[in-house]
C-alpha cells in the first residue's frame, strides 16, 4: 500500500532562484546592498545553489541592472554555486568578466510565449544560445537550460509535451548540463507532471538526473506537483525564499513555490537537503520589508504568527 | 513509471466545512443572514455535503449561536447534505428538533488536546458520544466522527498512529458511519499520511471507504497530503471555501485547505467532483467582505487577480 513512497529520493538538491526569478518579478526596485545581504543569508542557510542575478539588458529588466555589482560582492565558494541568467553572447561576456562559474539560458515550450517574451521563435532562441553554450563549455562553466511554459502558456493554453521534448533535446544536444522544467504561470496539476516526465524520460531517453522541476504556486498546486515529481525520480527542485516573484499574468497572485514550504515538506518526509529552514525564514524576513507586500509562503506566515 | 497514478480514484466526494469549521475560527461575528446566503451559494455550486453549523453551547462558540435559525432557513435537499456538529445529548436534541438528518461528533487522538479543548479525557468524550450516536442510529441520522490532532498536537507534538487507530475503532464500534482524520494544526507531511492510513486500513482493518481526510494548510502541505491520501485510496476530502478558518495556534496563518485549490487540482487530474469551481469562487467572494481579512486560497486570489 505504501508503494507510492518507495521510489522517493533520500536527498533533494534545492535550487534557490529568489534573487533572480523572484526579484525579477517584484515591482519595487530593491537596493543592491540588500540583494547582496539577501544572497549572503541564503548562502548561510546552506542552500547549494543560489541563482544570483541576470546579465540581461538593463532596459529589459531594470531590477537586475546591478548584476555586475552583485556578483562582485559574492565570495566564490565551494559550498554554494551562484549561477546567473544570460540571454545572449553579450550577457555571457559580461558574466565571464564577472568571474561567473555557472550560467543559465532561458527559452520556452510555447512559440507564442517566446515571441512575446524575447521576440524570437524557439528555434531563433536556441540558435542564439548555441555560441553562448559553446563558450561556456570551453571555459568549463556549467550551463542550465530553463524551459518555461512546459505545463501551460498564457497565450496558447495547453502545451503538447512533444514540444517540451523537442526543446529539451535541442538544449541537451548543444551541451546544456541540466534542464529546468518550468510551470511559468502556475497551472500544472500532478497528472501533467507524470505525462511530461514520462514522455521525456521513458520515451525520450532524457537522463532523469539532469532534470529539475520549477513550479509556481499561483493556484496552490506547486507542492503537490513536486511530490509527484519526486515519485517520478526527480531530485532537483527550484524554489524562491518566501515565495517571491508573483505572477505577471495574475498580478497579486502567488509566485514561485516557497523555499520554506518545500523544505518543511521534505524534512518532514525525512528527505535531506542540507538547508536550515529557520535560516531561510530569516532571509525572507530580511528581504520582506523591501518588497511592498507580504511574502506568500504559508510556512513563513505560520512561523511569523507563532512568534 | 506512472504507476503512482494508477490507484487514483475517478471521483472524490468533497465535504465543505467552511460554514462550520471555517467560520468557527473566524474572529468576526458573521450575521446569520449572510451565513445562510453563503450556504445557499455553496449548495448551488453543487457541493454534495455542506457542514452547516454546530449545536454547541452559545457561550462556548458565540459565532455559531444561531445554529437553529441557520438550519431553519435551509431547504432539505436530496442533492446536498447539511450535517451539523453536536457536542453532547443536549446539542443532539436541539439538532433533532431542527430536523437535522446528519450529524458529526468531535474528539481527538491527543489526550492533552482533548483536555484543553473540551475538558475531558478521550474516553470521557467517547462515553459522552455513545448515547448521541445511539439516538442518531435509532432515528436513521447519519453520523460522522472527527478525530482531530491525528498528525500532531499543539501541546504534545507528534502523535502515535496507534492512538488514532484506538479512537477510530471506538467510534466505529459505537456506530459512527464515517471518520474524518484531522490535521488540526496543519503540520502533516505526506509520509505521515501513508503511515497513518497504512496502519488504519492495512493493519487495523478500518474500511477505506469510511475514511475522510481533513487537512489544514498552515504550512502549505495540505494539497500534497491530499494527493498522497488519494494514492492510498481515500476518496472523501474535507475543505473550506476560500481556505476559511485560520489556525488558532498560529493566528494570521492559513486555515482549512481551500475548496478552490482542491477542486482545481482534482479537475485538472480528471477526477470528478460534481462541483462548479467558479461558483465556489463566487461563494467565497460573497463571504470575504465579512471576514476582516483576505481569503487564503491561492486559486481564489489568482482568479480575482486575473479579473
């Protein structure tokens, strides 16, 4: 009867994306110094990966125009990786100059989302990344590929998992080390997680240990989706402290799955992460006053309420 | 690989407890007329069970002192059951006089919680219910038994699942039709759901189809716990519209699992409920202005944000 739990991993690699994916979608400009302190607190909590910023055009995302200053302030560590998002070769050059050892590129499974979001077709975005990934590999820099709108698109609605497989294959073929499957608008339900992972891994021969899941909690299903992904063999999960980020397609709604909520569930299940939950709460408590709204993490809210 | 989904039910019976368990824990007194309208809207949404109120002492729970007036206003229906909570024989007599066809009794798996909550031992509370349940059976009135603090207690911490089994057996032995396993303070994680259900059903021979799960979403794990319960064969789930109720042990934190969040997940998974999700949103939207705080349901917040 408890066979559902037999396949669960004993440990999970928690990828903190709050400083990048989270803050990128926050309306209020956060001072550079506070971002740096936030990242330091997340590091002290023991998070193995903290996606720190994006070397994107300052005009495109003003919130992250201080990418160079943020990276300059972070001390290289063997314990914590600080990947950064790079949209193109220009961003890659800036990231390399900043001494970055790990990058991420970002595309989508939805053609219309890619058009709206980066004004390119999926194929154009992939072609754009090819020299970036080649340069990274040459320099020994790790590369993660984000595939967004995997479970639904704000323009197209449902997405054929075959599209996801096609993009996944292209990214792996060009040398990307790890793929993050994103539920950008927070519409996924657990059956979709099964369908997509089943196609990618069983039928598409995508290596399971190179897949991460990235859920937004817009409709409250993120943690249930993670539970299903863990049962399917996934052991890398993206989260943002406090549930930072919001949803640009439903302003005022919840953002990324909260680091606190994930850790509470994993630790309760005896799954190791190496992360100190209470220190993540402290990091969220530090950044909260700068956001202009209360963090949406339920664990965080309960922790604060309980004193 | 998708074996995790094979055992899922094709339909789930959604038990709405917002008007009772939800409002009981709301600080602001809601006018009787608004409660009645709220229940009518929930009924129109197609919910098969709406726990309407409690025939408890008005001194103990002032919010529900209008139990008689609420029940008098509800039209008996073959589509919707309106169970009420009764704490003792006196409450049972009032409920019977009001024409109630379905009742619930409430005890706990934690001795200290029962002491604090109803100033009795578990055995005393069970002895107290025996004549209530006997009378109900004599009258053909259905009886549900709530077992609270199944997954943790605010005073004792963790609870031995053997305690849950012992209380469950006592309730079934005295003639209770259905048991609701409650995570009163919202601490459960999915492994506990497996442990408790495994003990009750596989080892304790408690009939699976007489068990409901009742999670509070205080730390965000409620929907993941439901997913695991469904995989264990459960097909009755308690929820409250909007996530009403809060947590008396963490003021300001989330309350019951929100009806909207559950329905969104179930319908996305192709599991039938017979309930119209958007009509539940309308019921929550109706009651929200009377609460003095925003409903915590993430689906509800996203629905309102999206316009």
